C-alpha cells in the first residue's frame, strides 16, 4: 500500500509558491509598519494569526487530499479443453487409448506451468470441470468450434492467457479447422496425436471457395477451389462446379502421395440473371470413408445487364479522359458520354436543352455531371433529373471550377438534390495538394474497400498520390454522410453521400483522381486504387453492391444438427414482391434429392415451412429454388447434420491438421501429446493488476474553515482592542 498527500487544485506549483511568498512579504511589510508606529511586540503575534488564517485559506483552495493506493494482483488463467468424446476411446498410433494419453498430457502441462497461471479444465462441450477430468470419455459427438466458443464465453471476464485444445482433431460437424476459432482473442494451442495419414486411407476435401459476390451475365468468372488430400497414394480427382444438377466447369487434377493441398482454378460463365448458389465438389478415383467434406457451396449474384451510365462533361479535361477510359475498360459498365467542345468558354447553346429528358433517362441507372456552368443545362433538364433520382436512380456530381463556382449548380434546381450546400462566397477552391483522408464512415463504405481489411485499406489510402486541390463546400445538409475529407484545409468535405427520395446522390469535390492512375503508372506500378475506386463507386451508385438488395429466397433449419429420426423443420422465406414457383429438396451428400412439401399461411404468405425425418446419419443439403416460366431465377442452400448412433466412431482416424490450422490462425503452437511439457514452456504468464484508490479530502473539512475564521477573527479583535488599526 502506498499513501501520499496531494493537492488536487495545484496545476502550476511555482505559481502557488510565488503567490504565498508574495502574500507573506506583503503582510510582513504591513505589520512592520504597524510595529514601527506602535513599537509593541503584540504586532508580531497579530502577524502570526493573520498568516495562520491565510495559510488555512490557501490550503482550502489547493484542496489537500490524503490518497492511499492499494494494488491487487489476479493471476492469469489458462483454459484447457479436453476432448472427452467417445472417439477418444480409440487407440492412438502407438496403440494406447487416446484419452489416457490426453489425461497424462494435461498432468504434464499442469506440472510444467507450476504457479504461473491458474488452469481451468473444460470438456468438449465447453462446460467447466471443477472436479477434474471424467474417468471415461462419453460425449456422443465432437464440435470443436462449440467447445472453443463456449470456453471463451465463460472466461470472458477473466485475465485469460491462452487456450489449450487437447483432441484427436476429428470434428464431425464438417467445419474447416481455420474457421473453428475465428476472432479468438487469445492464442489457441493444440495438443494432438501423430498423423493418421500413415495408418488410414486417404481423404479429399474442399475448403473455402473464392469467387466474386456479383457478376454480369455472360461474363467469365474465375472460381478458385482449394482441394486438400490427406494420406493415400498418388491419385487423380475431378473438380466440378455446378448449379443444381447443371455442370458449369469440370477439371481433372493429379494429386501426389501423402498429404497435399492444391488450388484449382476454373472458369464459369453464367448465362442467366438471378441470385444463385453454386456447388464445388471434388471426387477421387478411390472410394472414401468420409464424403461430408467433399463439397462446398458459394453464392453468386448474376446481374442481367451491364450498368448503364450517362456521363455529361462540360469540357475536355484529364479527369474526363481517365474516368471515361476506366468505364470503357470495365465489362460491367455500358457508358454513353457527351462532352462539350474543348474551349471552356461558356456556350449555352451547346446543350440545346435535349441532353437530359425523362424519356432518355429511362435508359440509364447512373448519371454523372462533370465541370460545367449552371446554365449549360436548362431548368427543365434539371427538373427531369431531380424527378429521375427521386424515383430511385443515382447521380454523381464531380467538382470543378465552374460546377462548384459562383455560376455553377448553386443557383439551379439541382442544388436541392445535392447532399451539400455549395459555397456562396470566396474561396470556391483550394489549390493546395492533399492526400485524401477517410472518415470512420468512409472506412466502412464499399467504395473505398481495397483489401477487405479496414486497417490495411486505410493505410493504402493514406499512402495514395496527392490530389491537386479541391472545390470547397459551405456546409453539409442534414442526413448526409461525409466519407472523406481534405485534412489540409480545415478537414473540408470531399466525398459526401445521401439519399434523395428513393435514389442515391454522391458529390465528389475533386477533379484530379486521375493522379491515382497516372502517378502510379509513372513509377511502373498498377493503378489498382484508381480502378477499384471508380468501379466500386459506380456499382454502389447503381445498387450493385452486395449489401444493397435482399436475397430473393433464404432457407434455414431450426437447428444445425439432429438425431436419426428427429424431425427437421425447414423454413424458406421469399422476398416480398418476388415472383416465381418455389421448389424445395433435401439430399444426403451422396444421395438423390427428395422433394419437400412446403406450406404457407395467409398471415405470412412469403414464409414457407416443411418437415422431413432423416433415416440415416450424415450431412444433408437443403436446396430452395424459384422458377418462373420454367426458368430458374434464384436458389439458395443450407445444410444440417444428422448424428447417427455410430457417427462419432465412423471414422477411426486422428487429424492433427485441424489443431495445427487453429493454432496457426490464432498465433498458437502445436505439439503432440507426448510433448506437453514443451508446450508449458511456450505459455507466457499473465496477470491482471487492479489499483484501488482511497481518498480522504481535507480541503472541505470544517476544521480548515474554523482555523481560518478563528485566526482572522482573533487577529481583528486584538487589533481593535489594542488600537492597532
């Protein structure tokens, strides 16, 4: 415990000291003068009383407080999750039961850790084991993801140092190892058993498939399918990508002996628009005991046509040239552009009042207005544009000397549509170069996404080439959102968006984004940033961003796994105003699909439910599809697991690869159970220190006030009685 006297109201001690010294000197001069006139020693007693009173006043002002600090140290915790499922009764590579080896590994780990951390034991369901490990493993199934999640949840408020997972790695939920511990706040270490590949037949698996979320119809799409092989001799396998029963791509690969992973890239070309779920499957020549991991699904939204863009520019400039070239290179954009002659002098007749009409606007999804005077377009054209945006379309307005200047859009009907109020006095423009700075909303917005990681994306934008000035904005309208600013000029807004009626409007107060392309290519680098920004901006404006629209059909089950014969309730929801005939099927991994009878009621006509009773264990796929006039327009799939009586013991192998992937994904390490003592040396101790502060305040004590009042009053009374005034 530490204790000290401190003064809460003393921020500059030298000023206080100077004030006290100055006050004391003044008192000494005054009372010396009294002494010289009276030559009475009582004067110095009066000085002392006055000084005591003033000292009490200064102490009260300085707020003296007696502070006692005590520190408590809470030792760190180590969560040890032990697999006590029935598969742990099987023998390990050396013949000894896995559970016996696991118990011994836990004992070694505890001895090696000593008093550095407090060890908390949990079972494979994530339940605490305060009385120690059970004598025998009896849990019917293994769900490593649930075990980790439940354990972390129960120790959320504790100073957790790490998690140790002791298991044979045979998770029978079908999830991939690296996905079991997503967002784990601490390292997860693994203790497992020697590879089963040397003692078991081979197995093929498909891990997470990589594909774009949204494409345009008839465009070729690259799909990346990671294929994993464990054990067995060299073999060939076939990778297929299907939508329902229709095969879109197929490729044969050769896999070497033993464990390996090979990334297979195939191209598919969707020929119909809609929201679909595709399936990637790998099938080998030899038979496999476990087929649940041979299939992966991935969503793909196929737009029926390219984004139709109408770009109106006031005069030829670099921004127009680079943006136009970008859109012409983008296969998903259909661009129509109009530019006035190169001479920037005002030419009101250039438009002729025929550029923008309600009839012409029906052919476009996005309109871009470049740098132009306000009277380049007529009032009727602006009104037609405003009504078109209000109906649910998108407008992009680019900054420029004329469009944001005194004769620009400020005095036109377009001003009501914009998310900003344009400047009505100098300065209209800043010429100072700056690097675009994203706001918090901008870091989350899809138009600024580069690598998919907000931290990395923000760093790339901070290192982007500087922009050469920007148009200035008077203020932001209520409800508008600022995505990026100019940090060199009072954080002036540069990218602003808002909703106008049912439509979207974006203001880009710069006209030099072309520097993101030209400056990078000058030094031999790709202009990825420029290309991504403009492609993503036009997609967001057109509503082609993945978050924009609800899926036409969604399918789910009431729980993720069931016992054999247990009813499985399937729920399918169709988006409002979505047309089409609904078909639902259920199929085991290696079996034919079986139709499911679905019903809806009058209260919720777009919600359908049905029930199936699976007769065997394994993984099942539920497929819901919408068809219109015999043509598939949307489909969605979901999966559920049926735990058969022998499901946990159906595969006698061990798989330390799962534990290794979890450890690698979370910053942990992996050891075989025989080396548990070595793992103990890798676990760092962790403790939580809590400081408790007790304060006793004296500045508001009545005693200080009484001392001040008593000393000053006594001094005054004595002076009066002795005529020393």
